[in-house]
């Protein structure tokens, strides 16, 4: 089986600054690969090379075996759902228009778009009767993020890219949305590449975890391998897991 | 007030409105597309904005004077006045359209691109709707300024309410001055209110 996404010695720079060095890994169909790293580790940059918001300065990113530089970018991007931290919803569109956008761009019939929007809003736990006609400013942060997920799923893309999708939420809402993500994933069988700085999130959501440090992939493996790994940066993340507050009580 | 004067006021007011609306239509038709091009080719921005800036700093009476000797655009009459008014109105429309588009939240623009919008879709579905309010503000500022500046058009035979003002100045006749100034001020206030209302109605967010 061809990997859905394949990084081949990918380097990237923004302006004059090198961000990624020689990144190589595959994302297999059905898995959720989490890229874990601190701020400035290059994880968001890596994600953006997948839907070609950024073109690598060296190497190739292959989607279904074809380099992003060869893909028709409009076609490629409509096959990839993209979820970002504060959702990036269109403020002048209703929830329904936001969720139905890609289907509309793809030329679906209005009836089909409506049906799809209803289905997706139900999937993310936002009853359409209550939410479809609202504008993003009338939603809470958690609700906006759910709309963002629904929008990314609109055209039934095989691949989801998620950039700190739950990072801006309060802890309770974050846990709710993480659970919902697991639930959605098992129902919809999507492949996902998720970027986070939160080691707990990585362990909860990732079927495999890759650790980025200063633009290099320093570790890639399963959860168990991650917990056993001796790499310096991975161990730094281990220490985040120790519940220090217990000792102080 | 004599009925002849009333009729003159009405005629010149209509002429004034024509000068302003015609100039504004041309200015908007030039400035808005130009600003859109500038958002795509940022290296052109200093050149075009510089030109529009210079146009606006030339004293209006002098600009009318400079245009007179020019072939095609120049001479005495309405068309020269309209050329000058268009040049004046360019900057506020140009600048506000540019700012309106450039200040669209980068996250929103990025997610539009990531969702596979074409450049055209990005412009019509996201950038222009979100910039509407700022663009309309530019149009309003330009219109109100043009209503005032258009009174000077009479100096080169452009007609409009400035005819009263120049006549009043020449004959030291306050009634004539007011006959030009008061309707011009009223048009400006009405335009400001009216366009302000449109701005409010059309702003999507």
C-alpha cells in the first residue's frame, strides 16, 4: 500500500531562516501521526508543506505517491481537510455556509450540500436547527473549533491536517473535543497528521508519535516506544508527564 | 430671493451633482481594480501610492491650472474639471481598498487557500466582502472631499456651484457666495450621511 503522505528528505525555509532539515517519514492510511515539538521546532511548517501552503526548499512531499509540486494545487487542497488553532472560520459566512464551502466550490447541488452540512454538524455535536444559521462570532471557542472540524470533513477528504486544533481551548472543552476526535476517527476512518506541543495530547490521539526538535525529526515510533525512548528531547517531554504537584500535597 | 436665482441654484446644483458623481464613478472604476492589482504585486505599491499622494498634495487651483495647456485631458471646460477631480479622488479609494484587503485576518486567508479556493474565489468570496466597509469609507471620504473641491472647477469653466462662489467673490456679494456655499455644504452632509448608512448596511460582520 502506498503511504498517503510521504516526506522525502524535506528541507524548508521561511525567508532566510532554515526551519526544517532533511525530514523523512511516511503517514500510512488510517493512522493518526502526531508531530510533537516545542514552539519553533518546525512542526507547523512541516504540516504546511503537505497542502503546499509552503514549498520545500529541498526534497519532496508525496501525496498518494505524487509530489505536491506535480499535483494541481486546487485539487490537492480540496482532498485535504485543514484544521487550525482558532479555526479560521469565515466571519461573514454562517456556520452552514462555512461547513458547506468546499462542497459548494466542488459544484455540488444545493440539496446535497444542505444534507452534508446537517450530517456533519450532527457528527460534531452541534444540532443544525440550533447552529446552522449562526455566525462564528455567536459561538464559543469550543463550538467554533467543532465547526472547523466539520468544515474540514465537508468534501470527505481522505486526509486531515490538524495544527494545534485544541490548543486555544479551556482544559475541560479540550478533553471533550479530544474524545470527540477519537470517536469521529473510529467512525469515519480518516488518516490524520496532527501537530501539537502537548505530550498528553500526543499520547492520547497519536497512533504514532514523531518528535521534532530544531527542525529535525529526532524520534518516530509508537506510544510504547515513545515512553521507552532515551533521546534527550523525548525525555524532556517525559518529564512533562510527571505529576509534580502530587509531591507538594 | 428672486425666482431666477432659485432656478440658477437648482441648475448649478444639478450640474455640481453631475460633476461629482461622474468623477467619482471614474475614480472608483480606476482605483478599486488598481488597488486589487497592488495587493497581488506589492512591489508596485510605493509607485502607485506615491503618484496618488503627489496628486493629492498639489493645491487644487494649481492642478486645474496645470491641466489647461495639456492636449486631450486639458483645455477649458467640464472634461478638464473631471480629470482633476478624478485625480484627487484616487488616493482615498486606492488606499482604503488596499488596506481593507491587506488587513483581512491572515488565518482566514490561509484557511481559504488551504480549502482550495482559486485566486478569484479568494478575492470575491473572502477578501472583497471583508474589505467592503473599509472600501466604502474610502469612497465616502473621497466623495465628500470632491463635493468641496468641485466648487473650484468653475475657475476653468467646469460649472457647478463654484460659479456662484467666484461670482460672489468678484462682486463682493454675500448672497451669491451663500448661494454657492450652502447647497454645496448640504450636498456634502447628505452624501456623508447617505454613504455612511450604506456602509453600515453592507458591512458583513
